C-alpha cells in the first residue's frame, strides 16, 4: 500500500487520531458504484460518447420536461430525482467538456487523481444527503486536516493545526502560553477576544465586518498571524471590507481535535467525484436524461435551437442570464492553480498534510495541496509509483471561472435586484451557487436541490423550500 506519510494516524491513511476519528460516522468503505458493480474497472472518468461531447442539439430530444443548464451538483440532482421519482425527461447541457461542474476530478498523466477546480472535501451533518450520495458512489472515510505555516513569536515558521487548537497556541506563543486542557484554552480565548461595543449605549453589539467578527472569535494575536493576510489574499480585501459572516464562523477549538470539519459524515468518493455524476446521469434506469457537453446555452438561445421545454432549470450566473439588461456585474473571486510534479521527495511526500495554508503576506499563494495524501488515489499509482507526487499552489484571482461570491453590502444589494427579476421570470427556476449568488458547500447544494424537488413533487412548483440565504455560510476558500 501507499506509504502513509505524516498525514495518517493509527486509524489509517487520511484519518485523525482515534479519539477524533471515532466521531466520523463513516467507518469504512460504503455506498454503491453501479458502474463498478457492472464490471467497469477504470478509476478515471469514463469515455463519453461523441454525441454527448458534440454540443450538437440537433441529435438531442426535441422536447423535454426540463432543460437543465449546468451539469454540476444542483443540475444533476434535479435531473436524477425528477427522472427516477417522477419519470420526467431532462436535457442537461453544459458549456464545459465534462460532468460534475467544479467537483470534476480526473487521473493525470502522472497517475495521480487531481481536482481540476481545486480540492473538494465532502462533509455533512445531513443524514438525508449522506444516504443520497451513497447511492451513486462508494465512499472512504477521510478526516480532513489542515496545517498552516505560521511564524511564531520569534519569527520562526512552524506548522500548526488550522483551525487553531491547543497545539496551535502552545507552538506559536511558547513563552506566554501553556494550555493543558479545554478550560485553559477557553480562558486563553476569553482573555484575548475583543467584543465590539456600541459607544452610545456602552453595550455589546454584533460585529459589523469581518475584522470585528474575527477579533470577537479568536483575538488579536491569532487574527494577525493566521486570518488577516490570508483573507486579503483570498478576497483582495481586508477583513474590515467584508461582511462579518465571512469570519463569524471561525471554529474556535478548545480541544486537541485537529480536524478541519466537525460534521458527522466525512468521506471521499472512492473512485473520484466524477464517478458520482456518471452514476447519477449515465445510468438512468428510465432513460429519461440526455446530456450534451460543449454546449453553450446562450448561443443556442440566440439561435433559437433550444428544444421545447416545460421548465428551464438554470444553474449559471444570475447576472449573466440578465446581461442584456446592462446592469452591473456581480463580483466573484476565482482560483488559479500552479501544478508541479515532484519526482523524488524524502519519504515520498512533499509536505506533511494534504493542505498546507500559507497565511502570511510574504507568499502570493494561499495554500499548497498535495493530492497524494488522499486515500482514494488510483490503485495502479499506489502500487507502482510511490515516490512521485503532484502539488498545486493555489492563487486567488479576480479573473477566470467564478468560484466565490464576494460577500459585502454592495454585492448583496445588487443581487437583491437580480433576485427580484428572477422572481418574476416565468418558466425558469434559478438553482444553485451561481444562480443564488451564495456559496454552498457540496452538501448544501445537494440539499437545496433535494428540497426544491420536494416542492415539485408535493406542490408542483420547482422552487426552494427556504431561501438560499438561510443556509449557513459555506466553507468558502480554505
């Protein structure tokens, strides 16, 4: 088997220490991969037919119940549910040449499984979502843990757990800190937290921006060392220029739990995320779902070549949908990846965790991802090429694919104007992250789509059961 590397414990590769790994309800490989069960042994994305890849709608169904724009989590969930539960027909189109949206992963020429649009870590507290995704993939437990390369009180860079734990503060501030238990850690936070006050009434008030939120959660020292400049690199804005929500949910660990997430279910798809989408769409038992990739919705709309449909399910950018109106564009942040295959590394690994954050202002990238640490790497690579490793340095940019809505008052006000237009748009359902201008975690995107399907099944209308804004803030950039 692959050398475990530092990112492991006695529980296994990619697992936290036993006390914390035990909190993960995913205890072993589980779920069903229909393609694998039927004899498909490939661990790479399947070869799609020329027809699917053609972008040619002349060979697609001429009339469908649902025309779905976008083959990501939201669009695929609705297509799958509507077919299997209601027998509805769908045509799923996407301008990209692959399924899965930003979740798409693939096996590189080096034999390593990598993510085209950045690392995706699945975690959820929703039993419904977990039971849903295990219908379309086998999953393997994975306790995501992040390290940050942070300068200590003497300016020496140290690898410490992120979110901060007892180990983090003891390592960064050794001359003044000796946290031994949860009580000590809570006292450490309490001494340093800065609670915003209303000067007029001399009473505490809610944080008004990201800086106030962070200071009220972790105090000045951790804010300056870990969060301030990292946020600037992520958003090209300092925390005091962003909504409080961006940093209000910073985990404040008082234990030694160094897992990034605290959800009940944490796992990776055994043969990659792409296989999840392949099983959702390409093994439709009712043959109700057609797919066309390399297919631009707006081009076909302009040319009048879209098929007849009862409902348009649009999962793209809401401001792009209304671009003809000449309104301002919503602001997004994107990511750029600088990949490097490192042939020989001591011990076979480049770094001591899958993700190492670089929160200081001295480096332009935010983090380095080393895919080899994940336990779902292809078996052939694990067995035959142990020394090479693939890393990706991640840079935040304001150009490129739209990843993250920028949460500030100006963008929220502009989105409200677009949402008002969407509410009046007949025959169109706006679904998902880009259409809702809301960063959803993967499980939130699935749950939102499932709840919309519930409404369709129960009330005949494909619309959210709750406003997207009522979902908790997603992880955003990590």
